[in-house]
C-alpha cells in the first residue's frame, strides 16, 4: 500500500504477549478485522517491538502483528526481546568462547522461557517467526517523526544505515555483536536497550526484577543534569546516597542528548507507570508495563510537530 494512503499513524508500545489487550486497544483505535486481519481504513499501526516474552498469548500476538504487517496495515521495528531471540538460536563465531550469540544462562533462559514454552508444540511456527524477526528494522525515520525501541543515537544510526540501508541487520552483524564495545554491540545495545551508566566505585543494586546490576539506564535527552539522580530512567530508583552524587565534568561531556529541535521521537522499553504523557515536547515513551498490569499505550500521530497529551490512547490491563 502506498504511504500516501494513510492519514495518520498509530504508534503502539511493548506488547509482550498481551494479545487480548492489543485487540482491545486496536478496537478502541477504530481498527476492525477484515479477511482475518486487523485494519483501519485511513491509518497504519506502527509497533515499537518487544512483541514476545513474558505474557500469556505470545503466539497470538505474533500472528496478529505479522498478519497486519504482511497485509500492509502495520509496520514493526525490532525490540531487544526479538534481538535476544535471534541471539538465542544463532551460533557464536568461532573463537568467541561462546556457543550462541546470546549465552544460554539461567537468567537468559528465564527471560525467553514463556516464548519457548508457548511454541514448544509449534517448532515450525517458531522458526518462521525467527525468520520474520530478521526483516524487522532497528529504527524507522519518517522525517517528521522517528521510532526506535530504546534510544536514538544519530551517529550510530547513520553509520549502521550506510551498511544496511533497510535498517535490518544480518547474521554476520549479529554475530559480530559478541565483541564487547565493538560497533555491532554498540548499535544493538544503544538502540535496543538504551544508555547505561556505571554505578560509582563498583557498587551494585538489586532491582525489582531480582537482578543485581552495576549499571542503571539513563535519560538521553537531559541537557543540564547535575547528579546521578537527574539521569536515571528506569523502574528502580537509585539509592539516595547515589542519586545525590554529582556528575563529573567528563561524564557530562560524554552524555548523548536528543535535542529539543529534532523530529518527534517515540520509544518503548522503559516500563513507565502512571498516566501516559510526553517526556519532552518532541519525545514520548509508549511502554507502560502492560504485561505487569499497567497500560498498553498508543500515540495517534496525524501530522503535529509536538507531542499532544490528548493523542495518547490506552487500555488498562486488569
């Protein structure tokens, strides 16, 4: 279908196997099933990735989204969970010291367990979806607005797009990501997981998910941060003695900042809570923890240059 057909786009956050909730949201947005596929007569859905893992109806969610994409009723970018699934089944390069790109540790298995369990009796289907994941671009740039799962880094994106004009990585690039801090690792980590900052002095903190980490996820749009607390952007707050710690001059200089004059940007990934709203006039996160009984959130874009609060549409998960 030609892009000129669409009068607007409905950008939808992380689904994580909540297929019934997605159907309720699409219905609220004015989509209906035609020939077995959810469609809208004037609008196209844009999914921010993380269709899989955690939720109760992962297979159904994948079928729904892929059917929409194949019918031209939607587009979908890659989330870190689709990337993880590809890494789970892709052999690591020789000499890397790994068997697979994503190591089969207990923690990694726990993250993908619900997906593998729900496809246990449908191995051919799962292989088809893995093939489909390779067709999901890492970002989408429509000029007036942009989509990426976690963080827009223009320099990395331009370098990546020079190699992959369709924004879809290949097997060699995925395998290259096992080189820590190499270009492929930076692309996947930054675009699909966001920016991390080490806690000072080797400190660690235990998150609400039970995982102990030495890093925290940061804002990539904060222009004048002074402390660690000014930068934190994740469900878990920093301990107070760390939050009040001043940033060094070097840390400030090295920060990535998505400028206020850049195009509208929509991300998922960050497990937001409360009422959906803009992070700044040109930036919104649409992941509101649907699979944790939060909200499945969309934003209805129809040509505006700044995020409008009234354009957020969501379904509460009960």
